C-alpha cells in the first residue's frame, strides 16, 4: 500500500525517497526547533498562513439609495394624508396634521382659550369649554385637507379656512351669571293677553334688564382665536339686556290673534256655520312666551265643550224648493229656495285637530258633512171671483186655500168678467174717479184695467156690491192676496 504525505519543501531539498516508495524522513522547516537541534538563525522561518477570503463587492451606495427611497416613499405617503403647512382653520394652525388630528386640535384650542373678565368681573377666568364654544371641527378639518393637502405644494401657506365659532348661549349665560351675579337682572318680555272689556287681545310692554352680552363676547372670542391668540379680556360689568320679546313682537302677535278672532269657527263649505265669539275663543287660546318666542297654545279640552255638540247646530233636514206656476207650468215666482239637508260626521277628534290648527294660527275648521238633496215642488195657484155669491176663493194645486166675502162693483160700475192675470202691485195709493177720491188705499193687486183687489177701510159691508168696479176686501185679506198672488197669476171673474 502506498501512502502519500504532504510535506513542506524548501528550495534545493533533495528527494528523500526512491521509487520503491520507502518512507522518507520528514525534513523539518529551517529554523524549526527539534529535540536535538536548536533553531537555525539567519534563515526565513516558515509559518502557516490563513487562507484569504475572496474580496467582497462594495454595496454602500445601494444601501444609501434604498434608505433614501424608503424615506421618499414614506414622505410621499405622508403627503397624501396630511394637511399642507401653513394652513389655519379659524386662526388655528393645522398644518402637518391629519384631518382627525386637526379636528382634535381645533376642539382643544377652543376649549382651552381663556377669557379674563375685567371690571366687575374681578379677573375671573372662563374657558371656551365653560362658555360652550363649539364649531364643526371634523367638517372644517376635512375641508382644510380637501383645499390644502400636503402633496399640493401650491396650497402650502394658503388661504385660511374660515369658521363660525358659536357659544351655547344658555351655558355661557349660566357661567357668566355664576361668575358675576351682580351684573345680571332679568329683563321682562313683552306679552299678549285678552282684554274682556274690549273683547280683543292687547300687548303688555317689555322691560329691559342687565347682563353681560354673550353675543359680543362670542365675537371677541372669535377675533382672538382668528388672531392666533388663546387669551382675551372682556368687561364683566352690567350692560343693558333687552327683553327677548320686544314691544313690536307682542304687537304683531296681538294683531294676529285679533285677526284670528274674526275668522274662528266651524265651517261647512264657505259658510261659518258655527262662529265662535271672542270671549269663548279666549278660553281656548293663550299666547305663551316660549324661550323668547311668542306662540299660540290651544286647549283641546276647552274646545270639546263646543265640538261635542256640533250635530245639534249643524245637522238639518232638507227644505224643498217651491215655485208658483201658471196653468202652463211657467214659473211665476220662486216661493221657497231649496235647502240641502246635512249631517255632520264623526266629531270625536275635532277638538284635538282644531287645537293643532289654532296653534298654527288657522281659525277656519272645515267640518265633514253628509249632504241630503232637496226636492222641488211646483204650486199652481189661481183666484176665482164669483160675482153672484160675492165670494173670492184662492186655489193651490186644485185645493181651496182661503175664501172670503168681498164687495164687487155696483150695477152702474160693474166689475168686468173674464179671465185675467195679475200685472202689478202697489202697496198704497189714492183711488180717484169722476166723482170720488179715496185716500191711502192699501194692498192693491191689479188684474184688469183700473181694477184691483184692495183693502176697504171705509166700510164693512162685505158680501154686497159696494165698489166702483174693484174687488173690495178687508184690509188684512187684501194684504194676504197681495203677498200670495205674483205677477202672472190667473184670475177668473164670473157670475
């Protein structure tokens, strides 16, 4: 078996073994110590040298490039969600912020802004939170971002976003009153009451009070914030506080109420079927001061005292139309206009509904009714004068209505016979003939030339011939005929 041994050779060393493969002696490196020989001096010693690694490529530029790229990507992403530098909302800086952070910053700025009261305020400090300062911060921040996103370099240091900062008036007044109670004396609002003596609504005057003007403080607060500040001073002394309801407001409401009184009622169509008098309406209606606003309050329970009995007033039976006609059916006169019957519907909710209407200033309540049509009746009327019996009879649709004794013309001045029609009426006139004058003859119903039915106050001999041709009647009977017989009525005179 042949062994191969790695050795370190020095220059000029002879081969120590032959071809037969016999082992050779290991020649120690020059200068290397042995047990029997010290190190040789003046000769280069041999040493084991570590194997050098292959040279590495330099990647510093790549790492720097990657870092800058990451930074660029991050900056680009940030620019997509941040508001541009220099942007303000109501004077509050919101640049370099997300819309959410900007909204929080706006709310915090308002809440932390301090108002120092001077004068009677004795240095009292109130914050925006105490005064209820508020704004729609979320909407404004979104608006600021939409108008000035960071990626839009042209929007940097752009126009400020305006905002309307408002106080909670009730909260602000409460805080100010607690801080400076001596500055407050409540005003008295003008009002409206019913005056029974005049049956009308009248106004009562307003009286001014004192207080700290919340609206002026609100404006000063807005100016301070818009100027970039978080502090301001404001007078805490009393100023005139006008009434919330002025004299003009009350006068206008009184006029409205009095107009309402002229129309208030229950209507069927255009007819105010159930009018409501002012005194009753006043028990229904009250003018209420609702936080400085006058409004009408209507009492449904009081209204029900009337509405529950509407049927007694509204319901009615139909009334037939009647007309007087001649024998040919021609209408001579409408004796009675037809009236439609009606019945009111369910009234259980009327009081509540009318109360709502009245509160809105509407006094016309339309009732729901069922109508019943009327019938039309014709009356054929005629007058019969029997000279033989000295009797006049009135007929209607063939039936005798009335019959009276009369006095017709004397033989020398007879009443003409024949068929006639009424052609005129005179209430009173003088009767003048060749040899007589009768003054103030009443209720003349003319049916022939110079011949009429009329009253005779100068005699009482009815049933006998007495006249100059006219048909004499008692005055009351003549009045009846005058009213009963229209122009065109047929008159028959015979023996």
